[in-house]
C-alpha cells in the first residue's frame, strides 16, 4: 500500500498541530523530519513555497497548509469529533483570530533579537491581551469553544505553548489560571507525548518512519 508522506519539523507549531490531527485520526503516513536550514529537494519540488508541514497524498495531491492538513485527515476519520459541525464555524473563527491577532505578536516577541526588535515586552503585552481573552473563554468552558477538545484547541495549543516557553516563569506568573489549566492538561497529555517523538532528519536512503507509531 502506498502511504501518504508528511514533511514535518518537530518543534514547528504548524507541524505539531498537523501531527495532532494525524495522531487523532490514525491517518497512517511516512513522516519525514526536515531541517529548516536544509530542506530536502524532494519536498521543495512538491511544494515550492517550502514551509512545513506538507502532506503528499497517494494520488499526488499536495496539501501544504497545516489547517488544510488537519481538516483533510480528520475528514477521513474523526473519532473524537474535532470537526463536530455544531462547533466548526466557531473553531475556524477563533483559529483565524489567533493567526491574525496573536501569531504576529508571538513572532515579534519570541524572535525579538533575531529581528532586531528592541521591544519584545511590548509585543508580549499585545499577545497577552489575546491570551487574556482565551483565559476568559476558558473560565466558562473546559475547552476553547465547548466542553470537549475540538479543532480550535488542537490548532491553537501549540502556539500558546510556544509563547509560554519563551519565558515560562513570566507566563506562569500571569493571572491566567484557566489558560494555565488548559495548557498544562495538554502538556501532560498522552496525545502531545505521541506527536513529539524525536526523529533524525530524513534522507532519501533512510528507512521510512511510520506515523502515528501507536
Ligand atoms: N501557513 C503555513 C505556515 C507554515 C510555516 O510557516 N512553517 C514554518 C516553520 S514553523 C516554516 O516552514 N518556515 C519556513 C522556513 O523557516 O524556512 C501553515 O499553516 O502550514
């Protein structure tokens, strides 16, 4: 059987959310770990924009946006109901807001020195205002858009964790108890553990890594 191929990078939040959906849906594929500074030409030929994740299907369709990968694999099998139609619209709206309002500030905060940006705290504060809104949501429901984990949680958690890890003592000191609860539950989850395995960078002669592994 020809398996789909996933080009992935362990620490990339976009790739993490794709792997979360792949793990949840048990969508078996060949995982090829990529070094961002040395991307395989096989990947760039398939997806010239050269970002990870990239999913290549057996019929040669190429899906190179993480949210599209999530929706595709969950569309084939969605045992936890992450795409539940009652909540899908709300999930997609919140994901869009995260990408337009939070993610640019996260980048300016996290990569402050790299981008020669003298005001990381300013961007942390703006990003923090968005997190304050997420915390308020999580005060009234267990997960972001309801009482169970949905697409929005899986798509947004990797970015909130990246923010938290930039200065964990500062993050833990904020009065976002609901957000802390939600993030800690994810960090301790079996699901997250399963998508964070370390693999050597893929080379064409390597044996293929099958993902999910269990
Ligand atoms: N919109 C894309 C963004 C993916 C993205 O930007 N991934 C980063 C890594 S986290 C990347 O591949 N950057 C290209 C590079 O660093 O060369 C998606 O959702 O898949």
